[in-house]
C-alpha cells in the first residue's frame, strides 16, 4: 500500500511539474503572436514529441485522459510558437472542435453509441448469458475456452470496436468458469480485433486502407496484400499455438498461474471485480438466438450499408462499391438498422418490453463515454502531429531510407509503421501517412515490391496500435474483458513484440525473395520454433492445465 501511495504521489508530482512548466512557457512567451501556417518545428522530429509525451505520461501515471491532453497541449505549444492565444486557439478551434465537427468522426461516434446500446440490450435480454451457459456445457477445458474466444473474434471481422465489446461480454463467463485470467482474455480479444480486420476484405479497415491508395485499384491491391500481412497472420497463428501448446511467458505466465488458483486479476487494482454486482436484472427468457440474431443482423446490415454508400444499388459492381464505400456512414446506417431489428426481436419474443429496450440506449451511451473521450483526445492528438508536419517528416525519413536499399524497404516501412502507430495510437492515421508514400515510390516500377511494402505498412500500423497503451482498440479490449488496462498492456507487450521481431525478419526475406511461398513459411517456422523454445523454458507445473 505504501508503494502504491508513493507511486501515486510521484505521478501527481510529475503531472503538476509538467503542467506548471508548460503553462509558464506559454505565459512568458507572450500573447501577441498568431498561429503560423508552418511553425519552426514543422516536419522535424519535434512533430512526434507530443504523442511521445502522451505515451510516456500514460505509462508513468497509469492515467490516459490527462496524458493525452498534455500531449495535445505540447503539440499546440509547438505549433503556436509558445503563444498563449495561439495555443488555446489551436487546442480548441484547430483541435477538439475541428475533430468533433468532422462528419467521418461523428459517424464513428454514432456507431460506437449504437454498439454500446446493442451490447447492453444483448446483456439485459439474457442473450449473452444464454450463450455463456450453452458454451459452458460444450466447452470442457481451458484450451477449448481460449480457442472458442479466438474463433468468435475471427468471426466478428466487420469492425474491431464491435469485436472488442461483443467477444468480451460473450466469452467472459466461459473463460471465468475455466479459470482463464482476465489479462489473457484481454489479449485474445485485442489480438483478434485489428489483426483480423486488417486481413478481412469486408471490414471497415479494408475500406479505410483502399481509400488511401490513389492511382491504383485499392481493393484488388488490398486482396493481393493479405498473404504478405505477416504480423496479422502470425499473431493469429501464435494465439492458436499458445492455447494448444499451453505456452505462456512473461507477466502473462504469472497471471495465468494465479488464475488457475482462482485469482483472475493477480494485482490489487481490479476495477471490474465487482461489476457483476452492479448489473441490472437479466431477462429469464433469454436464449442463444437473442445473441446470434442481433450479431448476424448487425454484420449483414453494416455490409449492406457500406455497399450502399459505394453505389452498389445504383449499378456499381460489388468490389468497386466496397472499395469506394464510406465506412463511417455505412457502419452508422447499418448499426442503426441492426439496433431496430434487435428491438423488434426482443419485443416480439416478449423478452423485454419496449420501454426496457429504450432504457438500454442511454445505458449503452454511458458505457461508451470513456471510449468516446479517449477517441476524441486521440484524434485531436493526431491533429496536432498533422499540423506539425509529421507526415512530411516520416515521408522524408522513408525516402532517405529507400535510397540504395530497396529490398530492405518493406522491413524499414514495417518498423516506421510500428513506431508511428505506437506513438499516435492509431492505425488509420499511419495508413494515411505511409501508404501514399509507398504507392508513389513503387508505382509503375515494381508492383510486387509495392504490394509487399503496403502489407508492411498495414502490418506495422496494426503492430504499433496493438502495443500502444493509448490505442482505442487496446483500451476497449481491456474494457471488454473487464481487465485492468495496465495489466493488459504489460502482459500483451511481450507477445506482440515477439511477433513484431519475427515479422520484421520475415519482411527482410520477402524484400529479397519477393515470394510469399518462401517468406510466409519462414515466418511460420520461426513462430513455431520460438514457442517451442519458450515451452521448454516453462516450469513443468505450468504446463499441467
């Protein structure tokens, strides 16, 4: 307890010092300057300092909101030349207000709110509990519980947000029964969110990636890039092998060892330990179909919504319609109709009354407030890096790295993508920066290397997002598993970094061979060999599950 108190006092002191120093710099710099079109720090390493500050503070203080805001503050100070007036204007007018007035962002926020309402509906209707009971009768082992979690995560490929929220609420009773730690559940959820979406042609991520490819057929290029997305493919393979081979290492091994003894949380900080006591009464008529029909309706409606925005019902072919769809609007409309179908189903089956269904909407909204706040701050922080020329800085870095080492470029792009996504906590922003650079570098010269490099960009972005403590997907995976966020980050990091190293080596092989039939088997072999090695180092009692 004393150590915890000292840590909190130290964290508070660091925050206070940073705020005082930052505010003093603003005040003493004067207030007569106006925001410059291109500040002195434009397109330099300083453009990446704001997210680095935000991540550093998040790791030190274990608190995300203030860390993100201080990162935004630092970015605004850099942009305005430490002018008080310019800093305040850039934070709000150029930052928060600009991001919340962007129609794409607003669509995603509406999508989140509707998802929250649907998860609340499924829980209160008893659909999630019924599925948990059904799965409990058919799933007999810890291995089976983990594989079922992976399978459900792979099936919900339409969007990573829905994946995190649904898989957690559905599988948590099953994994708890078989004494799988909450940290392990959070890892399985997180590793089947973005890594699955980035290799699923029908997903919001595919639509986002194809939107960044100019001058090429983005959708067909995305399809060709799937076999080269080594991080996503090897992450899925690693999850399956970890479950089947009963391998755990790093902090995760401690959490799993304690879970087998009955402690699912390990640490004293367990914010969701008593969540079940505060939940509303679940409808006794709930059945498995009360979970399956809403999920299938949501997926189908979202696919139709994205096709509609791409002009499919106006005569555009399927592939073209999906590649040019508006993911935000499509998901927003699709989830809305999915919500309507869910309400009609529950009322018709008399599982819930209409008033009870409507009561779940504000509850779902309330559950999504932390994610909405984090997303808003993350978008604003990305806006700060954009205004400081982060894209131009990274573009110059990649172009300079490409000179004389074209075969190593996929590995370089993978590492740059990892660093950029880790610093910003967003994969989509990393796509927007790196993919146009890759297309420009290889267009009409080496189509195969361009495909590999775009895959490396996507894989690096997902890897960095997977590791970042300020990533929205990482935070939502913690919430979905009802695991402490710091526990999730610390236990997941060794797993993600192991696959990142293997993926980087695989991209070196792919850059020289330019063949998926050589590079992918090499990556698979390295993953299997690594897990066998870690299995041999495990205490014998840990393998007896």
